[in-house]
C-alpha cells in the first residue's frame, strides 16, 4: 500500500534556527464550540482479487481463489475547539460503521469484513471512540481513541474503515519548523474488526513512540522516529526530503526513507531483524511527474509491520498490492503521473507505475522475484452539490515466483464523499 507522506526530523538544531514560533495557537483560541467542526465521510469500495494460480493450499474449504466484495462505510468525526485560557481543554469523538453490500463467504477475504462465530462474514460493523485533549501554547496532549500518522506507528485507511489506536499522544510545535512528538498506545483496532483487544485488534500490547521533525528550509526537511513495541520489536526511522525548484513550472524532489528493526522481548513475530531503505527522485514539469525509485532490504528477515499499524511502511516501493520488502530484496520503480487540470479538466488525474524486485531469499536455495504494474485514475468533482465527491479506479497486475505468492490481479473502485457539516 502506497504511503506518500513526508515525515521530518532533527534532534539537534543550530542555535540560529531555534527562534520561538511567532504565535501561540492557544492564545488564538475562540472557544470550545466556536472552533468546533463536524464532518461526515462516506466511502463505497468494490474490490476483487483474482488469484491466477488458484486458491492457496491453506485456504478454507470451498475457497475458489477469487475474492469479490463491496461495502459502504460511514464515518462521523466531531472535533471541538479548545476552551480559552492558559490551558485549553477540548474533546474529539468519532463513529465508524460499515455495511456489507455484496460478497458471499466463498468470495470473501479481501480485508473488508470480519467473521462471526459461525465463520460467516459480518453484514454490519460499528465502533465509537473519543479522546480528551489539552493545549498549552503550541503543545497539545490527547488521551483516548484516535487516528495516528507516524512513520513508526500509523493507522491504515486502505479499506472501508480505518484502524484506530488507543493511548496518549503529545505533539509540540514550540520552535518554528521543529515538531516533537511522543506517545504511548495500548490497543489498536484492525480494519476488519472493531474490537481493540489483542484478539480482535492487531495484537498490540503497548507501543512507545518518539519523533522529531524539522524543516531546515522551505525545501529541505528531515525526520527521526523511534518505537518500542512490547514483545515484538524496536524500530528506528530516518527521512530526508529535498525539493529543488528549477523553473517556474519545474522541480526535482528527492526522498530518502529508512527503517532499522530489531526483535525485542518474546519476539512474537519471530525473526524480524531488518534494515530497509528507499530513495525516490521525482521530476515535475507542468502537469507531468516522472519518478524513479530504488529500495533495498537486508538482514535476517524482511521488513515486518502490522501490530504497529497497517500504514507503518513509509517506503517508496510500498504500492497497491506488494510492499517489495522481502528478505534481501532489491527493487526498482518507474512511475508517471499527469494532472489533467492543465488540459482543461480540473479534478482528473492518472498514474501508472512499474516495480520489479529480485534476489528475495525464501529459504529454498533459489531466489524469488516479483513485479507489479499499477494503473490508476481519479476524478474529484470541483463544484456544485456534489463538490469533493471522488471516484477512483485502481488496477494492479502482480506476478511473482510461485514460492513467493504466484500471480494476482487486484482491482478496486472507490467512491469517497466528504461532507463538512460544521
């Protein structure tokens, strides 16, 4: 799954850069209700996966090797403002609901719905959560249920419902350009089950995370993040992002991402020691963007994530179906994007990419290979009653050595409709 979010860092900052932020967010608070918002988000997702080599030998009886499901998700999110004064207090709350529109037990299993006690896929699911929050100056503390986007702990949103985490999260922006964060999380719900314990959720016991993001200039930023996930692993993440303007409508962007993972405690996932990094270079000229990327994995295992969130993989070659994160794997990507606004069709965009990976150690004496072609189109309605309604078509053609998963076609049709009520 592609996660194109740039995270930044710096633990040591030059004295000339450590000026205080010009304004305090808390001093500009208008009040609990005055700054509140209420949003409704609708998503309809149709998804099918065609396993070209037939069902996996370990698949349940009756599995045809073909997945086809459709579901509707409804999310509501209330975010209050902060009370006025030195210490601001607020509250956030959300609800998550899904409805299975299509997909029998023989065609289920794409990660859209959970199973009931009779192993049938649930027709409806629901979840509610809330968090209390405090703010002093430009530092905020939140406790409760929330969505998190950190390179070492990130809730995923690639299906009907997103994951959500339970814990405490502190984010501070007291120095201009520098963001410091720290958190402790003790539970996480998965995308297919709304429970937060270790059975229904991702299996998380606890995770402590720390991060520093720093923007040296408008075009250069860096980040360093660390996590300690109890009885699984410890991770360190590094990012450097550099944007180089060339002309009025031309620029180059370089993005470096890397993880170092070390097993810890009971090592529930088994062997996880791994180093993985990626470097992407993108050339933008007008409506066109051309990207080349390289990614390399080394160590005693491939890169492992999931208990720390399904979105915890900020790497260039993490794409629609594969992450290209196998043991000792090297992978390359070529990508092309076009924004049709420059050609008189605002809201319409296209993307295609090709990724190839090899040298994957699968323990059989013969290295495996994999490759993927992705084709994507998206249109967002620009105005009128249906403003911001979007339609997105994603098609992936994945091929690999049989020892590494075989051949799969992955097709998704996604309709998103956000509504700002307040």
